[in-house]
């Protein structure tokens, strides 16, 4: 994938006439399997050279920027049954990986099972993106970085970084290890919901907890076996008194990836005591992360008894040092404040507080 | 490797030969000569390329043409008969909601699809629906005026019928 200056300077008209968008490379193969087993067979056969294609709202920009590192696109659009959102018996809500974010955001089943998920899906990108972007694509989103998600011309001014196949990391120079950020909105909410993910691969199906889907590696953020895809996502039936909320902070509220997203869930007694809590953060590391120290700090207490200042400090400390790969130096402090907001909203104690 | 696809665009069926990386926007503009959908950022962030794909507004710059095979596409060219204006277009013109005009086709299509689904939107819903369509002349106030006016016009027209 060496930068190709002649292609870079290709005129817009020339690019259009050859049927390509600007800076898209040729030699891309498109596959249209009709079944899950056909899809995973194709993905396994082409290995690292292949990618699953769902809504394409992240994959197509990557293709245009020349950072996709795959030559085979395996479209999932003909694979049947992966768009449904349904109750499994009278218990869990099961969402097909190809359900659009719009469908997830507006589904009464999802709203009831996990309000934070409906909210996170409804705040992902713009309405236009949510009409095509899928939940599976969001859960499997690639990590992002200031030095990586750029045009060929921009990237040509310095060495290719590790994620782009080079030797160096321009962010984490000391350890020289990719720390690109995982910035999808819905996975934080899915962690709080205790969601499970169905994977299909060449050797069959398996279910894993959503947290086990992530490797924590910036270069390859998903812990998937070769050929594996996400087929369904299961939200367990919520306990009585379980309430959730999602808080997002982005440069532009209308469309941008989260600088940070915090999802919170609380099991609330009628007197406001929190029996148990879950908190998860997206946008801070190469995987979405839980904050167990915060969960323990509020467990068995009422939110008001913990105190906002202490809670924010616990969250900031729990998150630990962060790489400033997106130049947001106040991110750790922000995470503290957003954790307070998310817990307060989940617990219904947000009156008079900032709504974000 | 090229592929043959079928698209219905503004009610008319087309057979087209496309490459795997050609977008719906490329096909509309370069093969069909429908230049109403604009190439703005070309990365899904501005909404100038908006078209209605199987009933929902999407970014045509992020939709691979091969993925749209068999779909029904509505573009700005199809919202009204030649030489006429759709009530949404007329409201945009009357209320000065058009400055340079580059974002206008996308905004009109998003507005039309909002009003088809929700004839009496609250301001919150209008803002939300248009939040993926950027105007760099910064003319959102008049756009809101136009959408409210278009909603009233369309409701009145329904009432008359
Ligand atoms: C302007 C702009 C703003 C955006 N804002 C946000 C935002 O605020 N929040 C956010 O989270 N995202 C945002 N996105 C990214 C993207 O739109 C969403 O994350 C969307 O949910 C991706 O889904 P998709 O179906 O389009 O995925 P695709 O682009 O089709 O795929 C994304 C990745 O997931 C893999 N994949 C897809 N489906 C599966 C599957 N079933 N199994 C295994 N792998 C799979 C693909 O191989 C690819 O690597 C934005 C994108 C743009 C262009
Ligand atoms: S963190 Fe380093 S290796 Fe990873 S994408 Fe950024 S610059 Fe590249």
C-alpha cells in the first residue's frame, strides 16, 4: 500500500470516468454470499485480505482513504434473518447484526430492554448514517487515530504507522505499540446490558460475552477467529428496578464520533439505594472498558451519599493514564464528570443536572 | 471485476455496469447524468450527496453501487415534474433557505422524507432529521422556517383533498 502519487493527483473527472471515487484503488473484489456459511467460508479463505461489509459507513471511507488493508469485500446483505429485532420467548431481546442503527434506536423492545442502547444507537453519527449503518458494524468498528484516519496525501508526509503496516507508532513512541482508540457508541451500552454476541465461523457458532469480543489491541481490536463474523446480539431480560442511560460528548453533537461515551446501569431499590451498578466507557482506549471501581463505590449506597466530586475522582482514577492520541487533554476529567452524569440519569436523579 | 446491476431511479429502470468500488453517487452523477446529488466531503459527513434509497435518506457517497443493486432510488430530480417545484422546494425558495445551494438538494430530500412520515413535526424533530446535512453558508434558521412552512402547506393540501 505504498502511496501512489500519480493516483493521488488523478483528477476528479478522471477518477469518476474510471468508475472510482477519488483515491479508491482498483483490484477490489466484491462477494455476495447468500448464507452465513458461504460468507464465513469466503472470509476464511481470503484471511486478512477480506473484510465483512455491512452498511459500509465506516468501511467505504476507509476504502476511499486507502487504509482498508483488504482486497475482498464480503457483503452480508443477502444473508437472511440478520435484520430482525425480536423477543426470544418472553425473555431476551435478540438483535440481528444487520439491524440498522435506526431500527435499534426506535425499537420499543430495545428501549424496554436497555434504554442506554437505544440512546447510544440514536446518537451514532447522523440520521443518514443510521439508516445504513448496522449494529454489527458498530460493534465491530475498527479503532481510529489522528495519524491513521487521514487521506493518502496527509499520511505521506511521515512514515507509515504500525496500523498502516509500518514499523512505528506516532502516538505511543515510548512503547512503540498502537493505541488507536475504539470509538463506537453502542458497545458501552451493550456492556452495561450484559449483552452476549453470537459468532459464526468456519467451525460453527458460539456465544461470548460482549467484553470478550475485544482484544484491547489498537491494530486489531476484535478477538475474532479467522473467518468469524458477528451474527446476533442478545440483551438479557432486565431485572426489576434495572435502569440504564448513555451520555455522549462529541465535538459536534449532531454527527461526530464520541470523544467519550459513558453508559451506566443501576439496579435501584424503591428508596433509591443502588443494589448493583455497571459503568462502561468508550473512546478512551483500544477497547470499550468497564469501571469496576466505580461500580463498587456506588453498590449498596444511594448516589447522593457518595457525592459527585468523589465519584468523579474515582472514575478518573479508575480509567488510569490515557494516550492523548486525539488531543483531548481533559479526557480523564471529562470521564469523571460524564460518569456522574450517566449514573445520575440512570438512577433518575438528574433533575437540575447537565443533560448531554 | 465489473458487475451488472439494476437500479430504479425516479421510477425509471436502468441496467448499469459498475466496478466494486463505484458508489451510488458516482453512478448517479457520472453514468446517469443526475448531478443534483452533490459530491461534498465524499466521506459521509456533510449530507450533500443525500438520496432516498428504498424509502430512507442515505449518504450516496458511502453506498457502494453494487450494494444498491435491485433498489429504488429517488433523487432531487424526481421530486417534482420538470419545470415545477415540490412544496418543500417552493418553501425553501420563498423563505430564503437557499444561499449557495450546494446543500439544498440533500436538505429538500431529508425534509420531504421527514414530512412524508411525520406531517406535523416538532422543531426538535426537524433539527434531528436535518442534523446530517451541513450548510456552510450557515443558514439553518431560514431552513427551519422553510420546513415549518412546507409542513403547513402540505397539511393544508391534504386537508383540501
Ligand atoms: C461522518 C461519520 C460519523 C460517524 N459517527 C459515528 C459515531 O458518532 N459513533 C459511532 O459509533 N460510529 C460513527 N460512525 C461510524 C459508522 O457509521 C458506524 O459505526 C456504523 O455503525 C458502522 O456500521 P456499518 O454497518 O456501516 O459498518 P461497515 O462499515 O459495513 O463495517 C464496519 C467494520 O465492521 C466490520 N463488520 C461489519 N459487520 C460485521 C459483522 N456482522 N461481523 C464482523 N465484522 C463486521 C467490517 O468488516 C468493518 O471492519 C461515523 C461514520 C461517519 C462517516
Ligand atoms: S496509535 Fe500509533 S500505530 Fe496506532 S494508528 Fe495511531 S499512530 Fe498508528
